[in-house]
């Protein structure tokens, strides 16, 4: 996209997109948030106290990423032991048994509430991603094996190309459409084991599966992961993306898009797409990422005009003291942007845009959402903070990915630091300044180009009008004799209906350079026969010595201009006085002698321009060729309105 840099421009309304905190100041902030959650890891339940199964996995993802960012093993032992114990408790991290019991207690059919279906596969995928994050940080094989185990479990619900072609899935008892809108339904993921609701493919589950597949491709280079990730990406792009948002669900039986979206669907999609394009180098999917990312970051669905992320619309009325999983999805969304930032260093437009957005969230947390003097945050990042002494693990979880992601970002002093009384206005960043300068230069350049084009057009129009007026004046001058009386005569050489003209031969030698007095530019010349060029007619002031007016300024042009063969210009003779075309060579000899005698005469009388005797042979040959060329022209070659002819000549033509 050639205008990507403009599309990714940082809005001036964003609140504080820069931070003056150094990396050494940012690390302790993230560590304080992790330290507040570590005591809540409950090996017995396999969860973090106060958080659900998927939220607990996201806490581990953030902890492992912190060690990766800081290049330490500070939390390795405690976090990996907790991960291993949960894996043993739930083989492949399949939380189906837990959800089934919860649903039975509510007398519901696999629904946790009225809005969301049970996401058993998504629960497993969050833990599989936690294993993948641990492997990327510590590089121990058993962690990769745990991620593969989870992937194999979820893959059982994957719609293969063969499943789509046959219209059935081996683990379900309902049919599926082979294609929707002419495109295969392969690539989607089963959301739950209940056959009755199989036809709904969950967007968040498919996106998370695609992300885990991309990470496995990055770790193993196994081509099967590339093929499967490509199918899932295509499914999401075609069947879940409505051109504006990535929607949550798609019914593969009725080809119906369920118009609901949430942050985890979009977040997992961005993260997986960033990893996939970084590994494969696919220009097609890179273009999708560059189009998709800024549109979603800037959407009013996720953030206000100040750039601060809002709570998921479904959880707007939730108290900060009540856990709603939708309130913590903001942190996971920022984590996906950070994964893109790490892998798009070669594209400064993407990297700078993401950095500014993450920094806006970081400053909002510190300025508006934290209890003063503490690192305790609430889920609403615009505040107000919790009361001193209050604490929520979900508020810490929502903030953890943000404070982690901000650690390696560039430190840029803030032009308008915050105050306690009111939010600070965002200062201009160096990136925005460069963008503004670039836009300004581009606009100035375009204006200059337009000005030049207008000037050239006006000048050509003026020259064209001058030629037309000069041609009319010279045509009328032909009808005047030396005493000013009109001569009643026929042209001596009526050649095929074309009036002959006379050629003035300059008395001075021809020089290749143009006279400084010439008002014409080189591009305004006209091509003539045999490459010889003649200047277009130009009015000149009378000679101070009383020399007769030369309307064609033949003496001031040392370089001939050209007469285009495609533009016949026989509106008038080339000279006022001269040698008539059609004159024989013998006549030219006498004319030559007569012309030299006239040129040698001094005084105030009229001087008829002659020609250089050294060039007489070439001139004679040229005139003969001109006459021969004119003789071959057909009748009516030039329109009657090109030049007003004497009545006798018009009759002869008729």
C-alpha cells in the first residue's frame, strides 16, 4: 500500500503517545504486577484464585513473556511447575469436564450464560499458548511437547478440506456446507463437543488455533502447520470478516455470519497473522495485516478518540470489583499488538503506530487507573482508581500485558507531562513530526507541478494566438506592393492549388547556437524539410538605421526553428521579400549577383535580404527540393480558411 504511512499516522487526539520513563524504570512496574499475582497460583484447582480457567492461562502467558522480554528466568521455576501440574490434571488442557459440570448445575445446555457458548477448545488453546510462550522463553523440549499435545487435542474439531468437500465431520452428526459464497468452509474449528451446536464455528477459537499453529510453524518449520494455518486464515478472512470487524461466530451449516465481535477474536487473529507472515514472508497476508491492524486499532468499538481502550461493550455495566472475563480481554489485545511490533521492525510505520498506541494505554494505567503510590489497577483504564486497600486479580491481569509490552519501547520525553488535576495533552512525537513534514513537502511538490503545467498551457495558448495574428497580418501584406497599392496579379507558380511562398536567405553565416535575442525556447521549434529549421514569425522594432521592418526577424535568429511536417503552416509566405519558390538555378545565379550588389549598397533605402554566396549551391538545391515537394501535394491539401487567396487565384483553383 503506497499510502500506508499516512493510513498509520498517529491521531493528534491520542492522549500521551510517548513516555519519558526509561527501561530500567519500566521493568519494576511490571514486576510489581506479577508479584501481586504469584501468590494466587493454586495448584490444586489449576487456576489463579479469583480467575477462571482461560484467565489463569493468560496470567502464565504474561509471566513467561516478561522473562522473555527481560532475558531472565526470574519466574521460571514457579510458573513452569504450575503449568506442568495443570497439564497433568487436565490432559491436553481440555476443560470440558469442568464446563459440563457447571452447565449441569445450571440446567443449561453447555452455555455459561445467555450470551456466550462454552468455549472448551478455547480454554485448551489458551493453555497451549502458555506452553508455547514458555518454550520460546526457556527452550525446553517438554514445554514444546505440551503445546503440541494441546494442538492435537483441538485439531480433532478442525474442518479439513476433505470434511468440507463431503459435507460432514467424523465427530459430529450434523451436516456442513461444502462451500459458502463459493468458498470452502475448511479451516474452521469446532467450538464444543455437543453435536447440536456443532454448526457454529467460533471466531476466537479459530483465531487462537491459527495463532498456536503459527507458533508451532515458527518453532518446528513443519510444512503441515503452514498448510493448516493458511486454511484457518482464509476461513477467518472470508467467513468471519465483514470488511470492518472480525465477527465472533459463523454457522457453517446455513452459511450465516453471527454479527457479534469481541476482542479475543481480533487479538488472536492479529497475533497469529503477525507470526505467520514473519515466518513465511507472504506478501499477500502481510498486506492483509497492514490493512486490518490500523482499522481495528482506531475503531470506536475498542477505543475513544483519546486512544484509550474501552471495556468490551458487553461488560460496560460491570463493577470493577466484579470479575467479567470480557474486561480482561484488553490486555490480551495489547499482547497481540506487541507480537506484531516485535516482528515488524523493518516497517517503521507499523512499529511506530503500535508503539504509540501501547504507550497511550501505559500512560492511562499509570495516570488514571492506578491507586496513587501503588501498582494496583482497575479494569477501567480511564479511572477512577480503586480505593486504597482494594485489590482485584482481574484488574492486575488486564494491566499485566500492557506494562510488559511497554518495557522495550523507545523512551521519548513527553512534551506535556501529566498532572494530578487533569489528563495531560499528548505531545507531538518525532514520528508525527516526520509525517507532517512529509505531507507538507508532498503537497508543496504537487502544487509546484500544477503551477508549471498551468504556465506551460497558458504560454502555448499565447504563442498559438500570436502565430494566428501574425499569419493574418502577413497574408494581407502579400497583397500590398512597395507603394502600398494592391497588385492585381496571379501567383506565378500555382502548384496544385497551394500558393507558393518566398524564402528569405540570411546574409550572415548560420551558427548552431541560438541568439540571445530570440524569445523562443528550443522546444518551440518546428521541423522543416531536410532538417533545416526556420524561426516562427516574430514582430521586431524598426531598425535605427531605417532598415525596413522584417516581420519574421530573420536577422535576429541565428538558429533556425523547425516546421513540423505534421502541422502545415502555409498561412503566409515565410518572408516579405525574397527569392520566389520555383526560380530556376540559372535565375538564382543572376539573383545572387543582384542580391550581393544590393547588400553592398549603403544608405537609408530598403535593403532586401540576400544570402551568402558560399552557400548558394546548397540553397539552390534546397529550393528545388521544396518546389518538388509542393508539386506532389494533392489539391485541397490546405483548407481555404488557412489563407485568404486573391480572387483570380481562387477562380483558377475552382
